[in-house]
């Protein structure tokens, strides 16, 4: 296990920057964080949120002034790829060892977790994780505990212990599967005491422990062990039929995406029977190799082995019994085909819960599948938010890698159903779930706001994101859309939104926008028709082109987007919200406004007609009527502002004050005001209201609905 293999790494990434590391010399915690971030950057080494890293340092005890040994370790719930110092727990090492004196045996080990807090050295520490004793009881300065696919493939193989011993010539120890906790830490210590020259320990069905005297030695040791595991597996894979060979061929990429977009809303509807879920789709080649294979049903039914994989992906996935090329356009027929599979899955999950539960087990959780496999098409994951769904898909992809390797070298084994249940319904995990922040009002909701790179549309998108939704932002102005994407990426991150070019007068753009919503998030719940433009001219100056443009964008655009949205909303069968951005001009007559005002009136009545028609689908249709939203609004650029100023006999720059003064509240209307009004309709408090109009105009008496 020396540096001699550095130039030959093929299955892991060697990322260590000697120059950067030298700047951290003397800062062991800094080197721990550096090493952790490098390891977390390679998903072949560990998943998001998975694994744990630590180091031990000598610090001055603030209570005695004497030197004391402190262990720094990733705290509960963190991710080593993005780990910072505030994500570490720092604990007195001697106090952790003293816990052995009060340990009451394996039946009491969960009680030990509460005692970790009595060992904290740094009062700003993150909560210590369940893995704390696993690191504390090993004497090495730097320790990595990771879940590399290649290592778990050996750990989950039927004869993994023999393979480990032979492959590493006794340099890697073996500890049989045991749930993480205090007792497992003692087992690791025993393994080392019995084999003092080992360079690491393989945990059956779980993962890998490696170590070193320095951060660099630990890093290289970890890479060398994983590289050797992967090299061994790939040699075996090259001589075997992966997953028993292919049973069928995948659709081509375009057809896979089309099928995914068609079926995702139906799957989401079933998976959201207890709460709204957000989806993720992947047709990664590793997934396709698995879902198209002869051994799919046998291996999928076995579930995963590594507890980190299992916690994210549930007892087993749901495999769809659908041909990849089947026509999915008939929603009723598709639902009738899929419903029995979901009923059977929920029944299986309930039986699993009842047969494995303990007297103090938490109540049964959502019985719907997290992972859904569609042969020939790919993998769908559904969870409370996009990030959780994406990570679940990544974890299951890692589980596929594990099964692939284990089957090539031996025979894959998974956790027993009872062990799986004991992990899933572990009281410590339940306590962690109970500490999670309360869900925001729009959590699990998916929103498409047309024209969302503009002033009002962008404000609505931001409001919905802040209230927990994910959004599909769009605009016909590609430059403005690109700038909004950059801004949103910094503010919210890529799991919170996706983007597409959308001109609401183009059928293909509209179809593509909802296809994007289906593939990226699983469907849509909220549609806000916000895209617009304004033309202000005396009637004698209005052209046919002006008239057609206003009606094509405002009226026909609203009609087209709503019509396409309805297909997705009905597939989900979860109800939904359509909010149309109207105008005070829909209700109030004024000069130089024949085209725009009449188009807004048509939008308003079209909304009422839609509300009357779609109530049976639990789809609410409501209208927000703004007036004079000048700030950051594209429609107030150029000719429109000049036209309105001319109509009122004032200068364009006087418009904001003019509009404010004519209102009952003497207020300027901002894009955020319109966003708040939209949220009022979709936030849950008005779930039994439809066909309404909400004026946001500062109070214009002529626009009162009467």
C-alpha cells in the first residue's frame, strides 16, 4: 500500500494537490477537510451524505490548560464532499474511551448516543454521528470510512470474507455485518488488535475503513484499496455476462426521454398518494444495463445491502411490467395498467412492516416506492424534494454497481428483511427525521411560470422557490433567460429549478416546456400564465399585426399553455392551480387601449370559463389583476410607457408617481406584490376557492369587481 500505484489509478481519481496541501501543513483539521472534500468529489468512493472521515489532534483543554487528545469527525447528517469546519464534531478522545466503562451491552447501545454529547470538546460542534465510536476506538491519526461501490461489491458477495483475505493477502481485515453503533466500534478495535498489521477493515455488506498517520497517507491508502477492489472486479466482469445478459434493448435516447416525460406524471400521481412528491429521471447506461437484464427481477427483489443505500431507496424498487415502446397517450388505459402494481407494492410494504415491527417501532411511513424501474427506458425516483429524489437515484445506481460487481465475482447477498427494517425504522433515524424543519407551504409542488425571466414572472418564481416549490423558468428572450439561470443557480442551486426557452405562441415550445417539467421534476402542480406584452395606441393607429400579436400572446397563449398543462394535471390526478396574470385594464376602460384592454378582458373571462370546466378535476383557476407594475417590467420599456404617458398628458418619467397618486392607498405596485398575491392562491389557505379575481393595484375604485 505505497505510493507506487499513483500513476496507475484507473478506477478512482487522484486529486491531491501537493502545493495546496503544503499550505495546510500544521493544520490537521484543515487537511482533514481537504481530504474529505477530495474523496466526496468522486461518487465511486462514496455517495452524497455517505461515509465519514476523522482526524485526531492534540489541543489545549480550556478547563485544565493541559494537552488533551481531540477527535474531529464529520457530524451527523453532513456530506464529506462539501464538509466545512462547522460540519465537524470535536470530542475528547479519553472521554469517548471512558464510555466503555458504562456500556451496558448491545441491547443498550442506542443509549450511548446521548452520552456522546458529554464528550464534546468544541461547543460549536455539529451533533456527533452514530459512527463516532467506530473512529474513536481505532488509534490512527487519520481515518476514512467510505462506501465505495467496488469495496461494497466484495463486502456484499456471498464469500466476501474469503475474497478480501486472498485479494489483499491479509492486509485488510473483515468484520461481519452489524448495524453501526458503539458495539461495532468495539468489533473494529478487536479486529485491529487481532491483526495489528492490517491497513484497513472491510465491513460485511456495509463499507470500508482505511487509515494513515497523515492525511495524505490516509488518502492514498484509501485510493489504493478501492483501486485494487475495482481492478479485481472489472477483470471478472470482462469475463462474464453482466446481470445474465440483456433481455431487451433500450429505446434510443430521444424515445426514452419521450416515454419518461409521458409516464412520469402518472407515476408521480401514484407516489403522491400521501404527500406531493418530486421526481428525478435517469437513463444512465449503468441503469439501462440493469433494467434490461435477464436477472433484473431476481436482483431488484433482493434490495440493497449497504445501510446508506437502503435508507434512501427503501426495501426494494418497483419494476414496471411495461414494454418500453408501449403507447402511453391513453391516460385511462395507462392508469389501469399501473394501478395494480402500486396496490401490490403498498400491500407488500405493509406486510413487511407488520412482520418486522417491534413494540416501540415508529408508525409505518409512506408505503409507496421511492425507486421505479422501467425496462428499456430508465429509473425514476420520487421523494419530498428534487435533491432527495436525485440522491436516491444516485444511491440506487451505486447499488446497481455493487450488484454488478458481486455477481461477477461471486453471488450478491443483501440484508435480511429484518435487518433492513431495523435500519429503516431505527429509533435514532426516527429522531433525526423528527428534528427536520417543518415543510414549507409549497414543498413538493412543481410550478411553471411563463415569462419567468421578466420582472413579474421572476418575482413569482422567487417567491415560490422561497416557499419550497421547484420551478421551470422560461422566456422567449434567451439572453434574459440565461442571466436568470445564472442568478437562480447562485441563489437556489440546480436542484430547485430547470429552464427552457418558451414562446407561448409556439406549440412545440409549450410541449417541450411540459416535457422538461416531466423529465426533470415528474410533472407540474402550478401554472402561472404571466407572459405578456403591451401596445398602447389610438384605435386609428392600431394595426392588424398589433391586434393579432396581443391576442396571440395574451389570450391564445394562455389558452394553449392551459390546454397543455391540463394533460399533465389530469395524468397526476392531484388537482392543481392555474393562476392567470390579468390587468386592471380587464375591468376598466381607458383611452388608447383597445387591443390590450380587450385582450385582458378576454383573458379574464377565459379564466372564469376554465374554472367552471375544470372544477371536476380539482383544478383551481384564479386571476391576479395588477396595475402599473413599472419597476423591472419589460412591457414598460419604450413605446408602451410613451403611449400611456401621452394618453394621460404627462411625461413617461412621471408615470410611477402618477399611478401611485391615483390609487386609494397611494402606493407603488412592485413585482413582489404580484408574487405575494399568486402565493395567496396556491399556498394552501384558499384550496377551496376558484374563479376568483384578486386586484393588486393600490386600490382603483373603477376596477372593483361588482
